[in-house]
C-alpha cells in the first residue's frame, strides 16, 4: 500500500460528529462548535470530536488552513460545560485528571497541527474559549464582542493556556489583570493589546477570515509548517513546563469547596459567596470542605469520617454530641 493511502483525505460526513460541524473545501477546513444553546461550551464529547477533526485536517494535504469558530452570533466558545463540571467532575475529581488530559490533547492538536489555524471570533471567547483562540496562529474578531478569563470567579485556574501565554500576548501586568480580576476585554482593546490580529464589523468577518486564509495558501506549505514550529517555541516551553502540574492540581482541587461553590452558583444562577468562604478561614472553620473535615466518629455504630459540623450520624441517625 502506498504511504499516501494511510493519510488519504476523508469526507467530513463519515465521522458522524454530534457536537461540531466539519467542512473541507478550497484548501480550508472549517471546524465549528455547534452548541449555540450552551454558548458553544464544550463537553467531554465535544473535545473528543474537536481533536478528531483537527487531527484529520492536519494530515490532509488538501487542507492548508484550519478555521475554528462557533455556531450562531453570540459565542465563539465559553470554555468547559460548567453543568458537566458540577454534575460529574466535582463528584469524581479523579476523573477530572482524565478530562484535563483530553483538554491538553485538544490544545496541543491546534499547536502541533502543522497547518495555520485561524480563530474566527463570531462571539464571546471566555475561559477555555479564549485559551483556544490563544492556541491558534491568527485571530479575527467581530467588533461587537469581547473575550476574557473567568477561572478565579468560578473556582478554577486558567492554566489551559492563559496562565502560560497571556503574558506573551499582552505583557505581565495586563495578563495578571485578566487572570486575577476577570474583566471583559472588548474587541478594540483586544486588538490594541495584541490578543487578536484583526477586528472587523460582523458583516465582514467571513470576508476577512477568507482573505487571511488566501494569503496563507499563497505561501510554501512546508516552509509555513516549519515557521509555525519555530514560532511555537515559547508557547511550547511554558506549556510543557506547567500543564502536567496543572492537570494534577486541578483534579485534586476539584474535591474542595471552591469549585463546588463556584459551579453550584452558576447552575443555581446566584451570586458566589466569595467573602463567606474567606470568613470560614478567619473563624477557624474549614474553607476546603463543604461541611468541615472528616473528623467525627459515631459512638453508636462506629461510622468514621463524619464531617465536623454534623450533629447526627448519616449512617444510623444517632446524635453526635
């Protein structure tokens, strides 16, 4: 079998994607997160599909440019599905380690695709959505939208690209502002700060993306591929030095109160009790466990590891004194 047959072009429809749209034509692969009802946040399944599509485009000689975008006009991508986090991963933190491995593969598939990647920012790019566009080589943004990070507001840390790369794009002070305070960065400021390459009226978004893609396609492909590899040096350095630690820390942290409170507040559509959590530490209470550390033992049935604030045993109902 000729070697080229191992990497033959595959029709997008054969993949049977559910969460994304995949289209290849005129040397361009277009990958769209198709979850507009959830502001194009990604689930575990979405990440698997994105990795598959990007990997396919990366080995297809009929593709010279990969365009990543979101469905609709409200959101490019708003990061991970917080409802999935709250319903699955805060209950099984060790599985979040596996999830972060998948997310790392997704970001790395963009970095190492060998093709120029363009983020078409049709709407807000938040959290992992902003990290996605940071992983891309070029970005075109509609002038009526914004981007930002939200980690410290929802009980997480933006170490899926933002802590590593924001300072490369905007400088140390601005990076800290985005990461600590989580402000919304409007399009004009995103352009001024170097977060994106172009800002255009929404009606001209596709025109500008196509114009950039055309310029890329009129360059030598192998020279372009190696140029991308070289330019990735600092991104790869910071990413490889930190992402393994981040993956472990986040999976451990998912067992604590911060992500529980942040994500339950999101699901319940209420304000996060930031100061209440801080007050726990001042008052000598646990700021890590919802009902306190596993400190009590039932004198009647012998159950151990009962949360410190419980007054009755959860196993037999006996009073704990």
